[in-house]
C-alpha cells in the first residue's frame, strides 16, 4: 500500500470513528444529558492525551485556553443539537463553518457557486418556517459551525506554537473545564457510564484526532479536504445504524448537496503537502 493510500485509509477511519462515536454519545444523553456527555468525553480525552504527549505548560497558555474553550463549546453545542435533531442533519448544518472558511480564503469565483449549493442544502435541512425540525436544535448546530470556524483558525496557531499533539492535550483540559458547570451531576460517577464515556472519548477525540494528524503527513491538503467532506454522509449513516434515525429522500439530497459542495471547494485546489 502506498503512502497516499494509507493516508486515505486513515482519514476514512478517522471520519468513521468520529461520527459513530457521536452516535454512541447520543445514547448516553438520557442518563448524562448533553452537558454531562460532553464533559466526560473531554475530561477523559484530556487525561489520555496528557499521558501520551506529556505537554509543557510553560508555553502560551492563553492561546491553548482559547483553543480549548472553542473546542469545548463547539462539542457542547453539537451535542445539544444532536439531542434535538437527527445526527446527520446536525452535522450537515454544522458543516457551514469549515466550508465558509474555505470559501472565504479562496480567490476563485467557482467557490461562490459551491457555497450557494451548500447553502441550498443546509436551508433544505433547516426548513425555515416549516416547523419540521426543532428550532433550538438548528440554532445549536449553527452555533457549533461558528465555533468550528474559531477552532480551525486557532488550531493552526496552536500547531505552530506547540510541538506534536501537546497543544491539543492542554486545550482539551480547558475544553473539559468550560463544560464542567453544565456537566456535573451524580450520574457521572456510575462505573458503567464512565466506561461508556471512555469509549466515546476514544472514538470521538483521541482516535480521530490522532489519525488525522498522521493522514496530514501523507496526503495533499486538497485530498484531505475532499475526504473530510464525507462527514455529513457518514454522520447520517451513523444516525441510521446506531440510533435508528431514518432520513427521507429530500434530506439525503440536501446532505448530498453539502457533501458535493464541500468536496468541490477542497478538491479543485492546487495540491499542497501538509506538514
């Protein structure tokens, strides 16, 4: 298997792990609530990442804190959205964030057409005025997309300041702290829930972030972006398989529009090797 083929396999595995981990997280909401599930996911992930990377806390903690707060609030918002609307729809609406960053940084007029295509898909899902979706769920998904923008912008700076995954490890501590006030509760200490949350933390944070880091060393940025655009579709499949959330034909078409638009924005860029 070539190095690039390994990179493709790593990204597909990362996307699958992340979205099926999200599906399993939703199954904990009845016991923990979205806040408790978000807190435990990030607290356990922080412990694992610190054990792996053993980061130094002498670097720019303000930057790591800002990154962690954006990460923590992003995960909390998307969990609140998933508690109210189907997983695949929540992730697709949230995807406006990274797509907006890609279009904003582009100088190609064609990307405006891709953005319009994605906006059409998101509007079909959000169904403004139709009342078929919980409005709070849609709002939380939109907020998660905005926080994803901050996550993208801050992650580049963190990667430049901190070696390896040490910046992410420190940021995850702040992500856990910012969700602590809404996550505390007596149910957090139940052994079976701690074990389930540990699986979610590994599947949703530790494994996908680590796989993506390795994939970026093997793939051109445009190929990586195209593969990451599969997230909404994989999320819809995870919702169907794990949670039994069936979508109608129009919702699948809307998700396909966002996936195609995201792939178009990423796939037609000049290949550049990430480091």
